[in-house]
């Protein structure tokens, strides 16, 4: 028992006194030890960690990381400069590409979007700095409710989960009212500038989406009150994992909202589902990765399906991603666009109308599992 006691003492000292319940399989001890690291960063950096805790081990359904296809060259690429061109033929071609991307993939890369590369790098670097802050400083931003404007935490929803994810996060509401952590220095200004520029890109993409559905360019913007639309900035931290094949950074899921735009530190880990297969995403330099959300599926009455994607981890290097979700205003009741219903000669919606705020609370307050939240608001067809 002397070796076990020594090991437990070392391990206990290597984990912060801020705790959350996990099992650690110890290198020397014969029985597992219950400790509560407040975040995955502390756990991953424990010098004695050789095996991941049992409550980070996911079912065999998710153990197919290595089976994902390296088919990034087939992922649609949208030239934003053509979408915003005043040349009608160029814009028409870009709208056609956008239509195909939304119909066939629900995912695409955007190039020539106009956001400076140095700003994108600063966003990633400052987000990394945030996660490197001392734990007591990060805990100043630990929110409790899904609608808290700033919320630092780990996994996805630890109050509901029995099995956790290899991820820490920072979620910040940046529109219609701007919020930001006060640390690290300069993060607020960089977050504000990036969010504003990205919001402009997202609204122009959504104008193209509106037109691709056969609607007026401004129809979606006005119908869903994008002027007051919710924009959420999410920083994700995925540290190296000693057994990456046994766990997940994030499980297969779709996003709430209309479009989600993502950048990362050029470390792979994002996989998207396409025709029943997982596709590794290798982003083009300085591109934005875009996926369609549940509310675009609802608005289009199912024409554009929300994309299912996941995050896997590795055993070598930390992955940082910054995800920015763009949705309607919180008070907007989202339903299929009435002109689409008329074109389809449909008298009934395929989805139950629901206030965006209520949907957001429903999804974020439960466990993530593919598109189960969206399934709750689908109306069964006879």
C-alpha cells in the first residue's frame, strides 16, 4: 500500500482543489481514485496520467475515429468575393454553389471572405491565452445557466452527463449585446472586432441562402430579425489525450441557430458526416468553416438539413477552435418560411413553431446526441 499512498499523494497534489467527479485509473494503484479536476486541462497535464478516467470513455459507437475518410478535397468551397460580386453572372454561379453545398453537405469552406489573417490568428492566440490563465481566474467567468452571457466550463453539460468530453470551453454572447471576459489583456477588443466582421460575413451568407431558396435576398434577415440576432462566440480547448481513441472532444451533434462559422489553430479534429460517412476536415489556410444549423432546416422546411459533426482528439498537441454561432433573435418564433410552404403547395409545417430562446434552452440543458433536439420539434408525416 505504500506505493499506492505515494501515488495518490502525488496525483492529488497535481490536481487543483477545485473538483468535479472523475475516475482516474492509476499507474500503480490497484483500485481507482475519485478526484474532481475542475477542467480537462488540469487532468490532461497531470504528470501521472497514463490512462483516461473511466467516465471519459465513450461507447464503441464513437470509436471509429481512424475510419474517417480523408476526403477534404471534395468538401464544397465558396468564394465569398463572387457571392458579394456586383457582376450578375458571378453572383449567380456563387448562389448555385451555395445551394448545392447546403443541400448536399450542410457544410462548406469560405475563402476570400475579407477577414484579415492576422485578426484570425489573434483570436486563436488570445483564446489559447484565456485557457492558460490560472484556474481561479477562469472560474471568475463560470456561469450557471445556459443563457448567462459569459460561461466558462468543461465537457458540455456536466449536470446531465455521466460520461464527459475531453474539452474545456468559453461561451460568450457577443450580439445583440456585447460581452467579454476581462482577461487576458486585449481579448475584449479582439473579440469585438472579430465578432463584428464575422457577423457581416454571416449576414451576407444568409442573404445568399435566402436567395438560393427562391426568396428575396432580405427575406430571411427580416423574418428572423437578424439585426437583433443572437451571436455566440465559443472558444474550445482540446488538450492531448493519452488514449484519444477511447474518448471524444465533442459527440456527433447538430448546432442550434442558422449558420456556425469556425476557425482553428490548424490542428485537425473536426469531422463532418456526409452520406453516412465521417469526413476529416483539413481547412484551407485562412478559410472559414461553415455548417448549417437546426433553425435553417426549420426555416427551409427541411430543404436544407442541419449538419451533424463531431470533434476528435489526439495524443500529441492541443487543438484550439473558435466557433461562432449565428441565430435569430431570442424572441423570434422560428417556423418554415410561408412563401416556401406556398411554393410546395403545403398546408402544414414539418416543424412545430418554437421561440428561439426556448429551443436554445432545451438543447443546451440536455445531453448532446446527434439531432435529437430537432427531432422533438418535427411533426410526424402520415
